[in-house]
């Protein structure tokens, strides 16, 4: 017997794969599903009676699903009036069965109580919250919301924030704003997405179209505000999570253990294909992009999913080695509890008190929602 070969095989199985924090745990099989078809679920929030409110911005729908019966029904309709919406991009939990619906096209916030019709918040009360041209990153019971706002140059002042696209800024401010007044508070300054812009041109008939190419590894650091007022701040280098309690005290999390994946030619090519799947010929080259980092970022854009028990789930960046989509579960000490894995065509879109809600995409681009027991 070749004992050296056996030893090396055993050693290779014991070593973590690139990008792994620890052993991954797969979800238990789905217990229930709903027959409704979706185009792109952005969030799913469980109500106290077990029903789930789901936002599908691509289909411009908000529905309430009952997993006990497998059925779903629409709430509201497309329009500009009360109980209506144009682009229901986000559902955010305020506490209990009260949700905030953020309509990015109308720039309007509405309350949704127990799955009922959206109730618009008067513009004069919501103006300080909706003036940001960026996704909202959580809400608290005291009326605060959180946003990541692009920052101009090296200035740290809120007055230097910009309405330009996040891809063009090197830093972002974590800013909270209240619904009832114009008060804002700067919580932290984080690394932004900008790593430089490349340019490429393609011919379409008689036209020449110019494309700006942001680096696919350009990912900003992130933050989330929970209903109880706690804020999770997620850093990329080193990869760690710090928590800020409602009194403003910071709990600095230790770096999370992970084997960093080098951003080699294979990973760069994989990232380009993932971010630009429909670019006209000729294929994009690694040299077309600026600012490649030495290592693959630990997480992608919009990586955070809040859990009902106060923990945060952080989606990991896919690499050429990924055989599943992984989420690190981090508690309020900043420690990684576990890493859970779902299929590459699945995404976690919400957590209940006892369930994990998964959106699964089929070959036709249709998503379906299932729920799985929460056991971690």
C-alpha cells in the first residue's frame, strides 16, 4: 500500500476549500412550497400567523403566501394611489407584523400592517429617508432607516455625499435618517466599490456603443440596521463583523477564519462571465478591466440577510470552485456560528422564527418559494 498517497489524499480532504470559513452545513429538505411563480423575489417576511409577505419587483407585485394551503394572493396593485405601487423593491421589518415597503420608482415609503394594503407615509415625514438614491439597509422601531451613501473624495462630511452611482466612489458613509424629522447621523465610513473603470466598444448595425466596465470584484463594505436598533457593519479586509448597539457602543468582531482565494486569471475570467453574460462579441478580456485586487472579495454586493433572532447571514462570493451558494451566520459577538450551503440556483430571501425561506430559479427563469426548518 502506498501510505504516502493515502496520507496526502486524507490531508487534501481535511483542508478547507478556497473561500471556506468552516465545514458547510446543508439545509434540511423543504417542508412546504407555494404554487405561485415569481420573477425575482427580493425579500420575504414571515407574519405572526405564519403567512409570508413577498416582494417581487421585476413582476411589480407584492403577495401574501400561506404555506399551509400552498396558495398566494396579491396585495395592492400597480398605480400611484393609496394601496398601489410602481416598483416594490424592498420590504423591511419594523417589528412585529409591521413592514415598510419602499417603492423605488415613486420614491415612496408605505406601512404594511399584518399583510394589509400599503399605507403611504406622508411625503413630508418620509422625505429625509427617501432622498437617498440607494437601497435602504434596514429599519428600526424608532423610525430610523439606514443607507450606504457614496462619498466624494477624502471628505468625511455628510455634505460631501454624492448622488452619482456607487460604482464611481471609493468610500461610502453608513447613514441613519429618521422618518419623522430631517435628522441624520453618520455611523461609519466604509470602502466603496470603485476600482477604476475600463471602456470597451461594440458595433450594432451602424451604431458604435460604448460600455463602461466596473471591476466585477468592486464590492462595497456593508451594514444593516435591525428593528431593535442594533447595526451590523461588515468589513472585507480583514473579513469581520462589528456590531453597534442602540447606545452607540461598538463590539469589534475578530477576523473570521477563511482561506482567501487569490484573484488569479481563472477567477477573473469567471467573474467577468458571471457579471457580463450577454455582452456582444468579441468576448471581454481581463485586460479590459481596471483595479483587479489580489484576492477575491469575501462577499458580493447586497450580501446581507437579517435573521429574526438578531444574527446576520452573509452571502459568500461565488468562485470558479463553488459547488453551492454559501452563507456565513454571524452572531452579535462577531463570531461565525456556522456556514450553510444551498444550491447554486437558490437564494436565501428571508428568515422566520422557525423557517428559512428559499427562492429557487428554474431553467425558464421562474422562481418558486420554499421553506426549510431553521436548525442553526
